[in-house]
């Protein structure tokens, strides 16, 4: 299960966060508490999280109701997006319009001079796989991360070509996606669960 962090002020402002360490809003903390109560009923066995504050604090809410420890790893951070970070959506469109359009077309783009989406998947997907391998049969892993990182990780685990990862819709704050393992590998069982009709706001819009 891949769980996106709660709302931040930069989400509300449609400001690209990337690896910038932004705190949750009060709304974001409330979202994390509500979602944690729901996720706890699924009986998770392990929690791994990005080390940025918005994910650490989201993961802490689930840890509080399950008694599980959280393993933090910088490999689960959001995409580093260089000069895009801190800019609003409109500012990105005005300053980097061609780059933004190329990214939306599915081209390999270093947004703001930062990471490629495939590089994000290279660091995040293996972490998820290694953590999943340590679970008991039928065990549940909760991965607390960011919208872009979750999308690229799902795309990589499903074996989809990178140019099509954008077809996976964004996650609302504190929504989650569920993957399971079948005879042919990973399968997407749920996407953007626990959120509707909440809007999707964040780095990937």
C-alpha cells in the first residue's frame, strides 16, 4: 500500500515542493489522523516512509495507532525538481512552458534540471520490493511517500513504459493505492482510495 502525505500549505498554493521540507497544515494533520485510523484496520505489518517532515508526520499517525516502528529512507523522497521547486503551477508554465509540455507528453525531462522520473523509480521501487520481501505471507506493507514518487514506483512495479506513467492519475492528500502480487507479478488493486471526492492538489497537476 502506497500512502501519500497529508496537505501542506504549498499543496494549497499549487507550489511545487519536490524535496523541499514543508510541514503539514492543520488540515493535513487531521487528514493523517483520519486515514491512519482507516489503514490500521487493515492490520499493517510494517511501515516505511520518506524522511521529509510531511511524510514523517503522516507516518507517525499510523505508528501511533498500530504500535509499529517506522523506517525512514531518503530514497522515498519526492522528485528533486531543481529550479521548479518553490514555484507555483502558473510560474512554472510561464518560465518553463516548453519543458512542462514535453514532460506532459511523456518525454524524459529533467524538470528544473532535477531528476528524471526513471531515476526516482530506480531509487524508490527497489526499496518497496525489499521491504515487501520481508513481510510474512499475506502481510501488509504501508509505504508513506509523495505523489510523484508513488506514481513512478507503481509504474515501475507494474512494468509499464515510463512514457505512460502519467496515465496513472494523481493521489489526493492522504489517499492511497494498493498493489498486490499475482502469478504474473504486481497488480494495481486500488488507486486514489480513501479520498473521493477530495480534489487532487500537488506537484503532479
